[in-house]
């Protein structure tokens, strides 16, 4: 039974957003044609990342909690993770936007972004000898700075609210 743990977590994460996707207020399912290309493109990146880190021994998957069906040395549950989790997180974003009309963190988003970026870049330097921590913190710090200063993203306050809920 414990071989189903990861799969059960994935199905639990998917269940409510999928069930409520056609709900009249949010109309989440009408946005899928825009959502899935983004999910697939990011999944490709993170699956390649996962394959690489697994192959060099940065992490592994406990065989006690997975089905044992692998594709390119990744359990099928991990492949599903990169589709289900973004699907469910964007659902939360859409629901929050529907119910909370005002961007609660809009005035603080710039300071949150800069603080997080600086903190992440400092941590990437501190943990330069740990490949996963280094690359994750470095890329995320740079990505946040890109959003703040190049893309000038206007939705970061709503993103942070969603992130706190998730």
C-alpha cells in the first residue's frame, strides 16, 4: 500500500481543482488552452533538471513510496508532479483573483522581490558547494530580478499572495 503514497498525493492535489474547473464563477477549464502549453514547457525544463540531478546522485526516489514504473530514470509520479502541481497552483491563483479583487501585496511586491532575490543570491554564494541549493537559489534570485527590473511584472503581489496560500 505504501507504494501508492506519491501517487495518492498527486491525485489528492489534482482532485479539487479538476473537480471545480468547470465551476461557473472561475471558468478555469476555459483557460486550459493557454495553461497547458506553459505547463508543458516548464515541465520539460524541470524533468530534464530532475533527470540530470538524479543521474549525478544529487537525489533519488525512495522505492518504498513509488509504483516503480520509471521513464528516463524518473518515477511516473514525478512526471505527473510537473503537470499536476502547476495546474493546481494556477487554479489557486485564479480562485484568489476571483475572490480577492484588490492586490493585497501590490505596494510591497517590489520590496519583497528585491529582498528575496538578494537573500537567495547570498544563500547561493554560501552554499556554492551544494549543486542543487546553489543552482536553485541562483536561478530563482536572477529570475526574480528579471521580473522586477526587465519584465516589470505587475502581478508579483498576487503571485506572492498565491504562494503564501499554496
